[in-house]
């Protein structure tokens, strides 16, 4: 069988995409090379106010890759990646098809121009959505620019239903959109170590009566961590619930100060930044993921599925449209509405049986989103002769 020679062009290693590359590399019909525009994310790095962190998994194993020289002097994300050698690598690799992650860096422009000039089919994989409210000015800019940008691509790899709808809104035809779901490190999150649970319960003061809600996002403005903190501070004293606020971020001190002043039943625990293995095991021993965010897709939702968690999500996390079946494996509330969040938490805590059913249903739903299955879908698309 003749292999299809594929390049994936991406700014840097992204933790939840690595398993997709590894699975794709195993498929006999595909010859994969990942071209990174920088070495951000390899080893320890700083991001979103967090310093000296790491993904906790090998990010350069199990697939072919090249790390290009990044010559950008800028710190802002959109200008942070300038790797002009990408065109040389594309020429040397003689690729049949190219997948580009995102379109708003200088190196992305190099890739788009090269593929257009040499008639190489170009696929876009990006996190665009039209769910979140934006200003009329920003919407006009989108309407002006996005149709022009999208015309530079031949096909679009939709991460979720909201992502697909976003492309269609700005002039992409249904035939151009291929549904290739978001991936995460599914085997890692499904492989939590139950022998660590008792030690973690003792460490964080969790009792057998508690229904454990876990906040797994960074504590920064768009994630709205204070919504989770305030909601737990307002719960009635009879509610047996615990909130684990994982990770760190610029709003952590503010959230901790609020909890110290208002958490009269001591329900909230701040873990600070923890290694990914401990994060995985805390997901595994918890009952409900709580996501209060305004964001593009919500990779944490996928991690929750493989951890077997019920899900409580704001309606501004677009991935909920695919991953949360209200009343089946979770519930959805109106983002930023604190009363709605408090009532939803209270309702979930009224029935341990309901929570356990939701957890089992999340685990079952996760079978549709494995990296192996997504890689097989992507390989089938890439080997299509259209």
C-alpha cells in the first residue's frame, strides 16, 4: 500500500494532541511528520502566569517530528512564532497533504502561501466557535476577514459541533468540513490509580459522605474560577459537597481570600499547582467536573469523560453540545448566573444514585472519543482521493 505523506504544522507541542499524533503514526497508510514552529511545551515552561510547569508526559515520543528555529522577538501569542524554515521543510518533505493548526501566526501565513503556490491540499484544525457573545465591532471584523482566510483552505477538521457551525457561518461548504473530534491523553486519564485515593482523601480532607466537585481549569479570568468558589460558599449547610480547586493562575489568591472570608462550612480546598499524575488521580476519585468557563472548546470536558465524571458545565463551553447529555451524564447552566449554578449544584447533590449513573454514562460516552478512533477517522479522510 502506498503511503500518504502528511505534514502537521503546529506552533508547539500541545499536550492533548500528542496521543493523536502517536496513534496516527501507527497507521500503515500514513507517513506523518509534525513540524513544530518552536520548542515551547518541551520540558518545563511558563504559561498564563504559571512558571516552571510541565505536561508530565513525553511529548516527543512515538511519531516523527522536527522542531524549527523560532526567530520571533515578540512575546504576544499571535506574533510569538516566526519560523521561516517551514517552507524549506515542506519542500524537502514532498508532502501530499498538510494540516495547519490555526491561521493567525506569521508562520501559518508561510504555510498557507506555500500550499497554495504548490497546489497542496491544506486542512485547517483550529478552535473557532460562534457561541460566545462578542462585540458588534469584532463581529464585523470576523465577517470581513474570516471568509477570506477560510478560502485559503481546502478542508476543515471540525473539533466539535460548535466548531463545525462556525466554519459554515463564514462561507465554508458542508462538504469541506470533516468531523475529527478533539482528543486528549485518554489512556492517561482513564488509567487513574485507585491505590492513591485514600492518601489523597486524607491529604485534602475528603470524607466518604462528600460528593466531590473538581475544578480542573487554570484560575484566570476567562475560566471564571470565582463563580465556582462563590457558588460553594452559598450552598446550604445540609449539602454534603466538597470543591477541589486544582492548578494555579493569576486569580488564585483572590479566590482563596474570598473562600477564607465566606466558606463557613470549609467545603473548598485549593491544591495549588500539582503534577499531572496527581491531577489525574484527583479526577478519578472525584464525582463531578465543574466548568464555569467562557472558552473555545473545553478540553477538560474530554478529560472528565475518560475519568468517569459527571459534568456540570456552563453553556459557554462549546464542547458541551457534544459531550454533555443533560440529565444523562451531566447538567448545563447559564454561564455567569450564580443563582443558577448554586441551584444546579444543590440538585446534583440530592442524589448520590443520580451522580453514579451520570458517571457511568460519561465513561460509556468516552468510548466515542478515543485517540485511536479519532486517528482512524483522520487517516481515512487523508487517504481519500478527493
